């Protein structure tokens, strides 16, 4: 791949998430023409999406326009567009309304919810991947309390005040904690016919314990903390049925149906449809969840000029465990791809294979409670919570958002209030 | 209207805007059972809606849950529901899913856009009354720049970068000023193919001058200020046609068609459909814009137990001029209705007829520029702008929102940035 004398090397990046954005920033320093395409005009700080879903933050607090973030990188062009197809031989990416020729392609298109063959569950139990998902979940949660206030039948009222969360990973745990806080504290005194603190939050996890990706002792601490604030944690519990108003769970050999008008999905992800496009056009191999198997340099073995990074890439660490779908992995991969491209452009030997440096992972359970596996030390409780707050504030892009989030967190901490409790969209 | 010994006087308020909320707070001090019904769960600070439409503020910054605002008024029940019909004889208000019996009814249901018989224009030129309107307008404005960046045809690109605002009242003036600031400053350096500062903002007003409700010298100052920042102000200009991508204007005897992909409607309002319900069931008279004619005590002459306040009420001041559709009028009317009801409940003589105390009106043109008619003095420029900032901050409910708005304004002032530039909903 030698740089032509006439035109600069053309890099096209699909996706402006953590991986794509980091890749764009790192590649911008090379003598290349960069184009970043995203379906949305903003970069989203996904780790805080559950706070939008639970009314603690506004959508704009955790999002920033991609072109504004890259405005100083003058060789980066940002396009609003949707990648729909690929001609890997001719090196052309097709958008729904145009096409882009490339010399290097970086695909960072992420993942979507996975309903494991029950796609009809999507409307019954929305997942949490986009800002629209978050405002829809917020709408359902708040509407359940509003409808319960006007419901006279005790059984129906109880179902309205039951919230079931499917999936005990970090998102499920964080949603359960936040929902409990809303019911017990935020809405206190707001209703006349119902007592919001009577709401029940059920957390179902198919595996033997919640937070399966965390160390067992931390997961146990998280389960204890959830139980203490009133969440009903049910492990080894597989969803077998969903209907408007109920969820059916198989635990051991028996099935049980729980009346619950609000069901939220946090159980699994599958690769973006672009993974299928790469399989069809570039001979990429996909794993069972539709993620793209990449080589040690994050490129497709069949097409070394195509890289896949972030949640869409399937890669394992030295111990054979799959890399988690977190921002840190995506960002390190974005940075690594720039190193590979730089070496290729300058004719230098390629860098050593990608190696994920794991700084740890953390999840909040609620006010003053979190678990953090920082590799050298595992902490829980208030200290983990403060570490979580600090790290998340630091990683939010744009100073204005950092300040706004900090103020809203401080305000919520003091008053238990959540300032973004709006029912918008949907039924008006 | 004598209070029964068994049951307390039942007051039903429809609408949680400025009028309804103030009425609820004032009536809560009486020995009465209050119910406030609104289709939305939040009170909206409408004067700042244009700042949401132009990405300066987030929806939640200018909205607060009604039941949270009234949680200390224990005799006030807040219901999420839509009033659809009325039996004035039996004193029953029908909701889309229930009914409410009342002794006193306060209707504060507000107004909607008025397209003067061209209702088909609504999708072509959205108006600005709800949060959904605001995010839709924000989406259209930002999408126009995004699409222009990818458009190679100069004529189409020019139409994409032309924004037409129909109506030169305060909302139209404020939108024009904010749009100009976005184009000239906020988006600077964000694009590679277009120069956003080449965008044109056209403001069309059918009357002979903009801000017809303001003193002529202030309106002239506002027109000068708009022209100075680059807005094309066209008065005596009546919209005669709208299509996808163009607006046709009649000025004097001639018609002219302007290619403009984004057209915003700020030209007129008509009463909520509840006005028609009152006419049909309670014999209320409506004016041409569908507003309800009320007596000097704000009640229907045919039904003294039904009050209409706020934008939906048609009332004139001592000089025969219609009261403006502003928050101050609605709040004073809400307060007045409580006085009337208190007098009736206690058997005291009724208060003197409602009289609007006009503290003035103001509109911003942009950064450092506003006009304010404070009755005792008329000011414009920086001083008026600072007065506008201060008064609007003071009137925003909830301290958290006040602080968040203040920080975002300060941030925008220093950096020209607007933190809520998200394209959400609609085409994703």
C-alpha cells in the first residue's frame, strides 16, 4: 500500500463512537484524507445512557456533535450518512445516498440489542443503545407511575408498579439501582393515590450470578447492595415469554409469570448489520453474535486494508477470553489502527499485535454504591462510587457537558431530585 | 354556590401552563379539593422554547414535572389526561379515559398554531408550541446544514442554506436572531464543503412592521438590529404559497418565490379545541381565532362556574386592545380566579373586575441585543438584553433549572457554542 504521488491516502471511518472518534483523531496526524461517516450527527457517551433513561440527565448532556469535536482536524471530513453496502474489490463504500472510495476502511459501527431470535420482543421490552431508546424508556417508566395513579384495580395497579429488567450486566444493574431510587426517593410525595415506594424492581439474569464479567466477590457485593435497596435479584432465570403486561421466567425446572407493565431489555447485543456486509463483500467471518473476527492487527485476514474496531470486532485476550464491549477497548483499538496505518504509509515494520491494556471495569448500583475492579485492587461501596463519578466525569467530552453533568449529579445527590423527568414523544 | 357540609368544593383545572399552575397554587390555600389535568406531565417555560429549537438549551432545562411543582399542596391532585368533552349541565368534564365532576372548572388549555385555513402547511412549516415542535425544528435546522455539506448542486445548496421564518412577532424575531448566530458563529469551522456563514435568514411579516404589539420606535430598533446581523427583514409580506423547498410571498402587488428548504411558522395562534367544546356544551362565544370570550370576572356569562384563563381567553384592556398571549396575563388571571372562588366560597362580595397590570414586554434579537418596553421606560441594546436575561432566569421554576440555564448561557456567551445540537427523532 504505497501512497500515490498525486492523491493522499484516503481513510474512511464508519461510526463516530469511542472507537471511530479515537481513530479519527489519531489518523488526522498522518498525511491522509479522512472521512468519518455516521448515521447520527453526535458522539454519544453511552456509559451514561441509563441516566438519561432514568431522568437524571438530558440527552444533550451526554452527546456532542461529531463535527464540532473534529473541527480542528482540518483533513477530517465528517458526513452524516448511513453505510449500506461495500465493494471490497473496488474499495468503495456505499451510503444510502452516495458512495465513498477508500484506501483504508475502518469499521466501528457497534452493536444493537440481541433478542436471541425473539425480535418481536423489541417493542415489549426496549433496549438501551440510542438516545431515542433512552427517552422511550424514560417515557415508559414515568407513564407507568402516572397510569398507576389513575388505576383503581389493585392487581392492575400492582402490575403498573412492577418493573422487570432482563439482564444482570452493568446496564441492568445500573437501571435497577436508578429505578429504585426514583420510586423510593425522587417521586416521594408526588402522588395522592399511590405510594411510589411500593414499586417493585425485578432483575432477572440467566447466568448463575449478576455481573458475569466481574470477579465473583464483586458480583456478590453488587447483588447484596441491590437487595439491600429493595431490588429483587433473580439469577439462573431465563426469560421464556413476554407479553404486554407480563414476563415469564424459567428458573430451574419451573416457570413463573410476573405481571409487570414495564419490561426493559439489557440482556445481549449483536453486531451491526455492517458485519454481514463485510462477510458478504469482503469474506469476513462472523461469530455467533454477528461480530467480525479480526486478525491480531484488527484487520480482516482477507482484506488487510479493512479494519474492524470496537464492539463490532470479535477478539480475545491472551487468556482466550473475549474482550468486553466497553469504551476502553474501542479507544485503544482506534489508537492502534492509526499506528498500523502510519507504519504502512511510511514503509516501517508493522507494530506488534494489538494488546488490550485493561484498566478495570466498574458499575454503579445507586447512590454511594458501586463496584470497581481496578485489576490491582477491587473496591466496592462509597469509594468505588466516587471513583466511578470521577472517571466518568473525566471521560465526558466537552467541558460544558462535564460541568452540566457535575451540577446535576450534585443537585440530585442533595435533593434526590432528577431534573429531566419528561414524558415526550410517543403518546402525547 | 354554597359549600356542602359533607364534601369540599371541587375545582378542576385543565392545563398546567402559567395560568393553570398559578391558579392551582392560589386555590390550594382554600378549603377545596383541586384536580389539575394536563396532557403532559410537565410545566413548560414557553418563552425559552426557541432556545431549545436552536440548540442552546435542552428540553428538560425549561420544563419541570407538574406534580413535583405541586407536591406540597396536599389538596391538589395532578392527573395526566386529556380533556375531550364537557357536560356543563351536570358539571362533568370528560377525559379520553375517565371523567371528573366539578363545582368550579378553570380552563387554561392554551393555543395552538394557526395556519389560517392552510392546515396542510403544518408539515412544511412547523410552528413552535411544544417540546416536540422544538426538537423537530432543531432537527430540521441542523439537518439542512448537514445535507448542504453533501450537496454539490449550487442552487440546491443555496436553498438548503436559506431559512425562512413566517411571522415577525417575538418568536419569529428570536428565532431569526438565534439562527443567524448559529450560522455565523456556532458552526464556524465545522464544515469542509460549505461556509455556514453564507446561510440566509429571511423574516417575513404580513403587517407593516415587525413586532406589531410593540411601540413603533422599539420595533424599528429591533428591525435595525436584525438587519445589522444579516437577517433579511421583509414587512408587508404575506405568505401565499408553501411547497417542499420554497415559499411564495406577496408584497404590494407582486409575488415572489424564495427557494428555502427550511420554513418555520411563527405567524399566528388559535384557541385549543377545548374552546369549541365550551361553545358546544356551555354556550361560550368564541372570537375569530377560536378564543373564548369571558366576562370581567373571567367566567363564562352563561356558566359563572366555568372560568377561562390564559391564551385561550379573549379579553380586552381598558383601551379596548386585546390582552397579549403572554405568561404575565395568564398568571395574573390564575391568581384572580382564586380570589373570585374564595369570595364565592366565603359568601363575600366578588372582587372588582380583572385588570391586567402590564409590567412590559421584551424580545431578544441575539447576543447583547434586545428590546424591552417596561412601560415607564423603553430600552434596547445590551441593557435590554441583560434585563431579559435576568427576568427570564428569575421566572424559570426550580432552582436546578435556573442554574443549568445560567451556566449554558454563560458558556454560550463565551464560546459561541450551543451544547444541545442533536439531530434526534424523525429520520435516524
